[in-house]
């Protein structure tokens, strides 16, 4: 068992844990490097629970106690999150497989199937309602998560009036967030390894009072802990990178649900948008007359296909 396995096990059982054991789970999840240097009593003091609670927590994970947990993971903990170590591990796992293509596809399919068990219909519908009723909808995602954030914001702007993609790189974060308040919603997208700027921005935004929806890989992730609602999508596959197939499927489901709910308002907007696409010659035509048009002139506009 490695750190990913234990994190996955803790995350999967987190909601069913008693409140005192949730404190142990949160401490272990966020301070594992420190925790393996302590004894059970010291972990109990750090988590502000009894030593008996710590022992019961690790018994529930299949260990005889905290000491056995440390023995199992102690040698792996320092290297588990590095990209290089994950590449080495994935090479060992995948090298020589005849069906690598099928294996990765099957891994992604399993992650998508798991969404249904991790996100109940009631939770999904509540998220859709929050997004539809927000005064303004802010979307935040950095590094590799930025692609998901951009996709969500790009599509939702057709159905919701006030979608704003937060972009820290331009240096005007106070202006971008100036009017944020309780009537608004922040969707923050973050997966392991969690980008520090994403977490810090969410921490600063939270006191402003928006409803925060985290799209993340664990109920114990930093953004999930800061959120009012966490939508969990697993990203781990046997490779040195994370797979965002399941999160993308989740985002597609959100966009589709919102489009259906907002169709009466969206249809006129989309019709006008199609007229603009035609006027600006945005897309390559399909069919026999696809290339039957005048050559482009200076000043013509070309926009990337969605």
C-alpha cells in the first residue's frame, strides 16, 4: 500500500466517520509527512482527540494501530508525490503491456463510473441550482486545471450572464474580485498536486461570503475543506500524470443540466450568436461548397473553432 492508496481509502470513508475520527483523517491527510514522525498519543494531541480515537481510526483502515501504519508507509512517504517517482512507478506498471491503450481507457471508464457513487443526484442538482441562481459565477483553476476552468467558463457564458474566469496572472485580482459577495458562487477546480495559489486565493475569497463549489479529487483536499460543497472526481491512473477524463465528464454534465434549465433564455442568445458566427465567417464550412468563398482579406477575422 502506498500513500495514494491510503488517501483514497480515507477519502472514500470520510463522510461515514464519526466527528472525532474525521479530525484524525484531516490531520493525517494534510500533515502526513509530520505524522509519521510522531506516536499515537502525539497525533491525538495534534488532532485534538483521544489516543483511543486514533487507534480506532487506524483499526478501521485495517491496521493493528498507528505503529503498523507508519511501518507500511514510512519508506514511501517522501517520494510519493514527486513527478519523477511517479514516472518511474508508472514505467514499472505499464512497461511491456500489450494493451496499454485499452488499459488506460478502462481506467478512465472506471473513474467515470465512480462519479455516480461519489456524487448523489441530490448533490448534483443542488450544485446546478446554485450555479443557475448565482448573481455572478466565478471560476478558478490554475496550471493543468486551468484548461477545465476555461472550458467550464467558456460554455456557461452561453447560458448564464455573469460568468467570470479568474486569471491571477494579469495582476488585478483585487479588481476582479472587488464586488464578490454572498449572492455569488465560486467554482474552484483543483487536483493533486494542489497549486498553492489556488488554495491561497480560495482562503482569501471565502470571507467575502460566496457559495464555494470545489471540483476536486478528494473530500479531504484543501479546496474541498474550504468549500460549501465538494464534487469529487478521481484523477489517478497508473501514469506519471493525472487523468482529467472524469472531471471533464462531470463538467459536461453540469453544462448540459444548466443548458436544459436555461434553454428558454439561451435559445434567443444562441440564435443571435449564430448570426455573428456567420457574419464573421468564424467556422470552416462543411459540405460541397466548403471552400467556395472569396479569399481572406486583411482585416478579416478568424477565430479558433471551439
